[in-house]
C-alpha cells in the first residue's frame, strides 16, 4: 500500500470515528434530556412542551400584561375540576365523595377536595371589623352625602331585617348595617354553587351537581403528570359509575387538553414518520435497487434529525410538539442531499471516484442548502416560539444532513456500484428531453404568462382570516365537558381583563376603584354581570379616609346624639357606649393589601394582585388585574376604549392581540416573500448570470402564484402560515431547478440520472410534507397543503431552468 492509499485509509478512519463520536454525544445528550428528571439535581422543565399557549407570541409589550397572563395560566393549569351530577341529591353527593377518595388514593394529585373542611365564615367579618368605619358601599356613600341616611331608620332596618348568615357583622358592632352591606357586596360567591353538607352544590331543575376540585402534583405539561391523571380519572370514574350508574361525570383542566394534544401529536409523529420513512424506502429501493444505499441515505437523515433534536433542545431548553411533528416530515427534505449523491454514484458505474463525485455534486448541494436555509431563516423571523423552534430544527437538520453527505458518504462509498439502472435513466432522459422541449426558448415565458393569466381570477377571490382560534384545535369532547362545567358552576369563560398599574400599591388601588366605577355603568347599551378586583376587598387608603370623613361630617358627627339614637332604639347603655367609643377612639390606620393577602380565605382571589413588575432600566411599578364578568363580544370594543381613557389601565385580550399580530405579519410576509425571491435571484445570478438565474427562479415563482390562485378558487382564506409555507416553497422548490441546471453543466453528466434524482427528491419531499396535511394540528395542515401544492408545481416546471443544448459542455 503506497503513501497516498495509507493517507486515504487514515482519513477515512478519522472521518468515521469523528462522526461516531459526534453521534454518541448527540444520543447521550438527547437521552439525558428525555430521561433525567432535572439538571444537576434541580427540577427542570420537561423537554417535550405540550402547552398550546407556547404556540403564541408575546403580544403584549407591557411586561405587567404578560406577567398577568402567565399568572392566570398558572392558576388555571394547577387544577383539575370534576362535576358529578345526578337527579338524586344524596346520590350525587355520595358519588362525589367516592370520586374524591378514589382520585386522592391514586397519588396523582397533591390534594382533592369534595367536602370542605369546617370553615368559620365569621372570620371574614372579624378581619374587617377593626376597619368598619372606612368601609362603605357606593349606595351608602351616596345616601350619606345626599342626607337621606337617617340613623333611626337605619337601625330599625338593621333590627328587623333577617340576619345575613356568615357575612353579617354582629348587631352591636354594626347597628346601622354599613359593614354588613359592604360585606354582602364582596364577590365571594360569584357562581351558582351553594354550600350543602360541606359540599359545593348546584341545583338545575331536577339535577344536582357537586363540585370536586383537585390540585395536580406537578406541572400540567409534564408527561408523567398527564399519564397519572388520565389513569386516575379513568379508574375513579369506572368505580363511581359501577356503584352510581345514574351519575354523570364531566371534567376540565389544562392537564386534560395538554394530554390530548400530546397523544394526538404522538400519533401524528408515528403516522407521518413511519409512513414517510416507509414510502421513501420503497421509492429508493425501486430506483436504486440497493439496501445499502437506502441504509446510508437513512443514516444521513438520522444524523441530521438527531443533531436537530440536540441543537433545538440546547437552544430552547424544550421541544414543542409542533416541532416534533414537523421534524418527522423533515425526513423527505433531509434525504434529498444523499439522493443527489447516489444518482451520481450509480450513473458513474465503475468509473466512480468518491472525491471526484463529491466535487461534482457539491456546488448543486451548496446552492440548494443556501436557498433552503434562507427559507427557514425567514421562518425564524416570525414571532411565534414554536415556529422559531421549527426553523432552528430544520436548519440544523438539513445542515448536518448536508455535512454527512459531504464527508461521511464519500468515506463509505469507495467502490463503484455493482449495477446501474440504465433503463431507468434512459427513460428519464427521454422524458426530460420531451418535457424540456415544451419549455424551450420563449415558450417558457409564454407558459409562465399563461399561468399567471389563469391565476389572476383566483387572486381576486383571495380572502384572509387571522383568527387565532383557527390555528389551535382543541379536543371536541373536552370542549363540550368544559362548557358543561362552566354552565353548572356559572363562571365566565371570557379571557379578557384589565391590567391596572401604578407607582405604588395605593395608586393601583385608586385606579382600580376609578375603573370599577366606570364598569358599573352601562357599556354598549348593557351592564356587565359584575367585575372582580382587589380594590373590592381592600379599598384604597384615600377611599377609607374619605369614608370616615363622610361619616364624621354627616351621620356620626355628634357622638352624644349617636349614643342617644342607639339607646332609644333599645340598645343597652354599655353597648351604645362601646360603639361610640369605637368611633371616637378609632386609630385611623387603614386596611392594607398585605394584611388581606395574609388571610387564608384570600387565596382564591390572590391572582388579582400581580405585585411588583420590574421594567428594564426603570423603577419597578405595581400592577393588579380587574376582571369583567359576563362581557359580551359587543362590549369588547367599549372595554378597550374605556381602558384607553383611564391612566395606567390597559385592556388585555390575548386572542384579539394575537389575531391582530397575525394580520400584520401576514401583510409583511407577502413583502418578505417578494424580497426573498429577489435575494434568491441575486444569489443565483452570481453563479449563472441574470438571464439564466431568472429561468431557474421562474418555476418556483409560478408555483407560488398558482398556489395562491388555488386557495382563491377554493375559497380557502389565507393565514400567516400560508405565507410562511410559501417561503419554504421558495427555499425548497428552487432546489429542483438548481439540481437540473447543475447536472446540465457537469461534463459527461447523465441527465437521465439527474432527472431521476430530482424526481425522487421531489417525491420524497412531497410524501413527507404532504403527510403534514393529515396532522391534527391546524398549523401543520396549512403548512402541508401549501408545501405540497407549491413543490409539486415547482418540480413539474423545473426543466425551464435548464440551459439550452448549445450552452452545455
């Protein structure tokens, strides 16, 4: 063995060892991320992200608004809610108890609550009693200010009205009912539920429904938590229905939606991945008739996808389900580079030289890689976290697939092929010759012009729809159950709220009160069902001081007259003196937000207080949430307008914000697509010249035009994701014309083999991306349909980019 051969053997061995080490690192890292519970002993987020909200961008420039959205999502995500219904009240309660016991025994939940622990409702009254003179309802303030509040009438009404259970202050401490009425106005029971036998019960007609609330043992988006909750729910439901066959159980919670989305995505991954891999294997076997080439092609693809997984998790920390499903379809594109290398290998026959073959095919692969990376780079520009992940995944995957073809395959294909499918290449060459003749010379431009004329009516029929709800498809059964739970409990399903900000907590409370006063007025012709705010539980210090000043200037301005009124109404002297002393000796210390937050019964309402929000380069400010209850779609513009009229108030409607962002980026995407096409033209012009580059780009431009026309003719509204998919059509579809042109300029190239490789590449890509149209995710359906249509037209018209026979070497 001479020195050159020895060097070649060593280099081959070094390449194989380097790739083997790289894949060991990649597999080790991916295994660590998916199997280990945390990093360095710390709990970490699960590597597979099942949160549908992760699809959405941060639309609110205000960090307080985003913090509020995160807090509400976390508050809802920690719970699972069950409602047990029966026409027999006793059996409904018994079934709810058994359900709660079975759920808790499963270990899937941190706590399960069907029967409330003993709760002394008077503790709410005792908490507020020291601050009673600063707590007045708006009606009582108006009566006092207007002079219509007569103490004898108030005390008589207090004496003879039935006591309000739980939230009525003792008569001796609240003889005029001001505190009792204020307590009665608290939004503590904003639902249809009543307390019966220690359980939260709703009666609707003959049916009795009982609430069972459970707290998850971990994040709703952890696979292990989802599986445990699913098993526990199925087991508990089966046991309950065995003993109470008349019972009906519905459930809702983020954990159920996340679990359904994850399992649907896993089915997509299996279906798309297996069908795609199987179809590609059959196509390659039919063309190459070599299991070895198929194995090498899938090795190159596996390297690309494995590295893409590792890079994406390293960059983003997590892998979204959307990325995983899209990654299954990337097989068809990643295998393109090895296919181009294989057809050159087969066409060379016994004249094969691995390094020479690489030199011949590398320019085409580099141009194809550059255009594909450009398409995915534009996709990364979109503000959607999941789409950025897809772009990162795809760019890493196809780059590593190219690298493996450029170094690993030459090291593993040293000997020439044992046979060459000459009959296939000859047939492909004849077909290509006839097809290219149809587009020779000016016929290409005539065909393109004709296609654009045919597309024009479709363009005029184009419509758009930026509604976010079209892009997130939730399980219909779970949606129906959620609706049943909300109807039973009587809670609002609205996702709109106000964020109120201020330099201090006091400023936030004052602004919340001002907002609340406006929300009490009719909006768009009707009144809201109500609203919730921390200012309802803790009035601002200014409001409390103003209430005391109002009492001091009106009803309670003369202590002796106050005492005489109470004694005359039948109060004992010491009781009357005690109330007068409480008024005259009041400290004036207001009720504080911190004191209220420290009470255990404030827990269900703590999400209304955001607290301090740190802004980059600015002093921290404070924020709170004000939630309108029962707002209709017709009132939403009025709510948004109201927020704009008040200082420090912002109206947050996540769905509307994302939809507006969709619309803005959809318009921008059309401009970016045109700019990207121009950039591709410039890049190709550097290699081929302006006229030749225009012919190479022409097929994909016509494909994009016809795809848009097809959506118009089919009356399918365009979304942002159609335009993003068209950017991928540009990046991927131009490759076929590039492959053909590069094959034509190679000396002694077998154009039949080149066309076979192009057709096979297109077929594998169409198979993979076309299967995306079968996904359960609307975003991927849109991608799949658009990509399949655009790529199909691109490959059919790719011969337009071939040079004339006289210009070939």
